[in-house]
C-alpha cells in the first residue's frame, strides 16, 4: 500500500463555479477512487484562491466586506464539489490563518532567491501577471483568455530569480521526472520555459490591499504565486510538518490555461525549498458550447448546476468523463447530453440491469460469488496513464458487449423451455460480466455501481424504479 496525494487547482472565487472547474474535480476524483481500488491510501486536496485585486474590487463594487464576500463564494464552491459526488480529504482556503503564516515562512525559505527591483511592462489584470514583449506582440496587445488589452504598469516589486532553476526544470520535464500530459503540452511548456523571465512575487500595497503581507516589508503584499501555488503543501502542514509521507504529489490536475504556472513557476518554488517535484501534471482542455468557447457576451455559457439538476450527478459525471476528452477541448450541447443519457445510460446500462435482475428474480436464480473480479490489464494501463476517457470507453464497451450477448443467448427462451441448468449458467455468465464491468465503472459512476452491487447481492432484486429513467 502506498500513500497517494492528488491535487486540484484552487479556483479564484470572484464568481460562480463554471463548467471548467468541474473537470478538475471529476478527473481528480476518478484518479483518487481508482487508487483506493488498488489498495492505496489517498489524500485528495481542494480549496479556494481568495486574495487579489479582482476579488477586492468585486467586493468593493458590491458594497460587501471582502471577507464576507469570499465566505459566501467559498460555500458555493464547496456545495458544487459535493453535488458532483467528489470526495476530498483536505480543503484549503488562502485566507486561512495557518495558510497565510506558512506562506510567510515559505517566503523566508526562498529569500536567497528573491530580490527587489523596479519594473515596467505589460500586465494582464485578468491573469494577474506581467507578460513579455513577445507575448504582447503575438497576441496583438490583447489577452487571448480575457479579451482585454494589456495595460502598462510601473512598479517596484520582489522577484523570484527564475534563472536559478531554469535548467533543473528543463531537465525534469524532458526526462519525465515531472511528467506533463498530454505530450504536446510538454513541448509547449519547454518552449515557454526557454523565454521565461524572473517572476514577480509581490505587489505594492497601494495597488493590492487584499493579500498576505510580505515579511519585513509593510509596503508589499505577496503576489498570487507564492500565496496560491503554495496551497498544495501548506494544506499538508508544510513547513512545520514533515510532508515526505505525502509529497511529492502523484498527480496534479489543472486546466490548460494555468498549466504554465504549474509547470514553470511552481517547480521553481519547490526547487528553491529543496522539495521534490510532482510526479505528474495532467492538463485538461476547455469545454466548448456547440463548437464555440463559452462566453457571457455570446450568451452560450452552460451553468454546471443546471446540467446536474436535469438528470443528476451520475449523468453529469458520465457525460463529462466519457464524452469530454481527458486532455483535449471538447464540445457540450444539450442535444448531445440528452442523447448520451437516454441512449447510453438509460438504455445500455439501466435497461441491461433491469432485464438481468428481473430474469434472475423471476427464475429464482442465485449468483455464485466465487468469481475473479480482477481489473483487466488493458483498463489498468489506461488508468495508470491518466487516459480516463479511453478507460471509460473500454469499460463501456463491456456493457455494450453484454447487451449483445443477452440478445444472442436469449435467456428468456431457456426459461420458457424449462432448461434450468442452461439458464442458470447463462445468467451466471452475464451477471458476472456485468459485475466485472461495474468494477471498472466504479471510479466514474460510484453511486450507480454501489446500487448495482446491491441489486445483484442474493437474493437478487430488480430496482423498484429504473436506474436512469428515460426523459
């Protein structure tokens, strides 16, 4: 048994949870449940990023005390996580007193790599970062993620001397000591790494009031990186506790838009602290709406709670874990979602469970439980490589095969002809295949699979209502 630590990117709580946040949580939850199936002890982190100028400004605009504002939004995110059936073990808020104290201690440990300097350059308020002249030119002076022009800022800030770590990070990425998935993102990060300048890690208090104070400098506030990225280890108790039992993280799940910070700035911080790098950084793409990026101005934003409320959390997990690619941009439409629910969940799985359980009960069949439920090697290989969409497809292929087999073997005909021995053998084979498929599906659809286990525990009893009633 191993200790496995899995993390999710902490969302910035200046708005409602959006559909992209769901991927971090669902992918990490699948990974955690799979590791537990293998017999490992797992910690799964979640949290909220609560400092920064955007949050301060939003609270000010609303006329609400900033702490009251973030408390309300944190509750929304916690409710959202629970609504998807995601089970975390650790939750961190960047406004937690312990987190703030630990960030200041981390600053002290990084002090030999930090210097103060005056800087002027292009800045994106949405990303809360300075951009290089090259990025400014390539993007035509407009941030591609926030569709707003960069602004020119002059400030005196503290900087993390990134050149101290650049070669080590390059070697770690190239050698897969810190594996970046998918592979093409690894190449992107290496290209960005080559041009990465030193990183601003503070802002003048006059420009950023709401944040963690820089030790021994009342005029400066910690910038987002040391405050936010450090959450992955402060939640474990670093630096006053020995975290070697859990760190390095086995897998860190992030969106593609923030991968650069996790694959470049975060490793620099870890190296400066003398800590090992995470074993894997898994980057997912964006969820599109009918082929377009979701945008309030276009009016095509899909609220995740609307999706969950329509058919429930299990249907939500099904669509977003099987039909949204683990690594690539993928599309959501209500028509695709309805089709997946009715023709796949309700028909392929729900109807199969109902048919088999009804046949078993009607013919007084009792399941022999001495069968091998070991996970197939092909499935494990895919899960170990974080190819969750393909692993889900593999498991669902078994469900489709059982539907084919039941139509071929016609157990109802065996019952009608009084061939009890053949019928029992047929039902034993079909139900065992279903329970084996259920094992593979359990990280993805935990509640459904628990119900299936209960249905096919002797005496077998079909559900009173369908697992997935058709719409």
